[in-house]
């Protein structure tokens, strides 16, 4: 039997799906990508086709493993990572989706969240670590039960499965199909994904029965089994019938992580206080909080980072920014002002400052630290002098200001100054964005050589469980610095710019025309 030298990582994100083969040195030796389509059937609604996501998993997995031309028996294991709060419902008998996936950005249930009694707000925050918001999965399930004909009876009959995207993918990867029958796959999720549903008690490690009742009488049997993020036997094997590419060789799935937790793991942030920021469709800032649940917070989220058993739980403090890279795509596809992100950055750098123009990208409200579902997008400070360059710069700068909001909230919560931030995601490729982040946060910004840290995180955890790497310290040493950015402006200039941002945010909030 050939020596095990590789792991597979599957990353089903919001914008697209990636599959990669990662070697023992932590390098991506093969990579494939497909765009995930989005649908907007009504204002504030965001959906995706679960079958499109699954087909993208299959095609990228096939491409990545075929292109690297390795002996598949050299692959030790596979890991899954995914957009977290997005909700899929499917028929457990046929394997077919019963409705489109409701994406985490979707705001159709905002009014339901506003109607939650204050006593239950406290229960939700204490039990789940989350602030009540339509962002999370719970109210999405309630909406489906009330609006998809026959779904409640299917649920009560044990025919309906509700799961985040990881559960949907694992179920399909481990199912076996022939022309006549379907052998059902593993119906599981991990602690990190469960902690994003607003239904899971992060201290008792169970689905909270009071919250299942609150959100429409959800049957616990319709939810996946919650197991450790890293598990040698809990997730099963990639079925050759499902993947149709491995020639009878079945690869064990040994890790499952929400995408932001995976990025934290991929950045080697294993010490309490280590911080990373991922600039993607949204921007997500996580700080390793160690093995104790962080104290209650009304501006930040307390979430499970990863687990190796029920007795080895690791937590994180998180700030979730709901729109950042999506605002850049809006400039390109919505306003049609620019053809690419490179053009946006070139436009932004033609100016020496924003000249008082700010943009608040509250397309679906504001996340951390404001949590205002009724905030809406705003340009302010426009004069006749303003050009498309000012628009470009203000949109790029908004990503940094929102990240700095979270950084300052974390410093206030923990009482500790954050002096270094490890950054990744698409935005980390922008020199303008990273330098501005260093300037406005006042912290050193480190960008790794490989910025696909979401892919690397679940690959590392998978390989750690299957024995490719022996320790977290060994994994941490695989991290390689690509670029470093240090603050270049005075504290006075920093505060003046930041004060303008805070005033712009204040004016965008509680918008109910």
C-alpha cells in the first residue's frame, strides 16, 4: 500500500465551491473551482439550488483529483468546510431537495426575529452564544415549515431532513445509488456548524428543546446528529457510487468545519487571543477563546471553534460582517461601474483620501457589533466633486472600517490590545485594502503565502485526525508569511477617519420608510 501523503478538502462556500488536494508540506497541489449560482426571488431573499451545490462538489472533486495525477491510495482522508448558516431541506427517502437552500444572507424572517419576546432573547444568547438574527438557521426552518406544503407532516413522519450545507454534502457523498434504490448516507454535522443554527446549546452540547419549540415545533429527529469536528469514523466514507471517480477506493471523511472556523484553524490560530479576519462575501473576524466559553456579549458572538471530542471543545469570539466582497460585486454587476475588482482598486488608488465620502454596505442590515436588521446601505458625503473613484474607494474602505469595528469590540470585551491580525480571503490580495486595514486598526496585518486558508483548515484537521500530521504545533509551523503591513498614519488621523465612519453608520441605522 502506498504511503499516505495527501488529504482532500472540499469547501462549499457562498460564492463558489472549491476542491483541493493538499500535501504533507501544507501546499495545495491541485485545485478546482465552480461558481455557485444565487437567486433573489424577492427583496431581501437569497437562495441557491442545493443540486447545483452538490454537482459543483462532484465536478470540482473529480477535477482536483484527476489533475494532480496521484495514486488515490496515497490520500489519507478528506475534510469538508462550508458556508455555515445556509439551510437545506431534503427528502430522506428520495434524496431530493424540498426547497431551495435559504442562504445566510437571506432576511425574509427579520420580522419574526423582531417579534421574539425579550425573555427568549436572553435564553437564546445564553444557550447558543448568538444574538437573535435572521442570519442564523433557526427562523429559516420555521419559515419552511409554514410555507412549504406538506413539509410539517413529512417532518413528523421522519421523511424530512434539515441541515446546513455540510450535512447536505456529507449525506450525498456517503449515499450509495443504483438504478433502483438509494442507500441513505450519514446525516451528521459537527459542533462548529451546529453552533451557528441558533438551536444548539454550546455548553450542554445538545439541541435545545425550548428553542425547537420556539421556532415552529421542530422535530429533533429531523436535525442531524452532532459529532466532533474531527472524527475518524463519524462521517463515513466518500462512496464511489456518489463520487463516481475513485475506482472502488473509498476515502474516509475525517473533518467537518464551518468555513470561518476552518480559516481560523488554517491560519494556525491555536493560542487563545490569536485573531484572523477573512474577507469574502462577508468579512468574519474570529479570535481563539480557548477551552472556556467566552463571557456573554451583546455585540459579538460566542461560538464553537472546533472539537475533537465532547471533552475537548474549543471556542471562539466572532464578529460577523454581512456584506463586504458582495459590495464589490454589486459595483460590477449591479451598478456596472467597473468590470473587475482590479479596476475598483485602481480607481480607489487614484485618490489620496476618500475626501469625506463614506459607504455603509447594509444591504441586509448590519451584523457585528451593531446587529441592526433594519439598517440599509448608504453613501454619504457626496458633492459635485465626487466621481466613480470616490465610490470605489468608499466601498473598499468600508470593509476595513467594519473589520475595525469588530477588532475594537473584541479589545473592549477581552481587555487586551490586538496587535496582529492574520488576514485571508479574496480581499487579502489587495495591497490597498491590507495597508488601509493596518492604518485604521493600528495593528500589524499578516497575510500568509497561501490565502486559501478555509481549504487548508479542514485539510489540516482531517490530516491531523488521520495521522498525516502528529500535532497542532506541526500544523502551525506549516504557516508561511506572504506579506506584512504596518500602520503608517498617526493616531490623530486614524481617529478622525474613524469618527466619520461611525457617523455614517449612525445615519444608516433603523431605516424603516
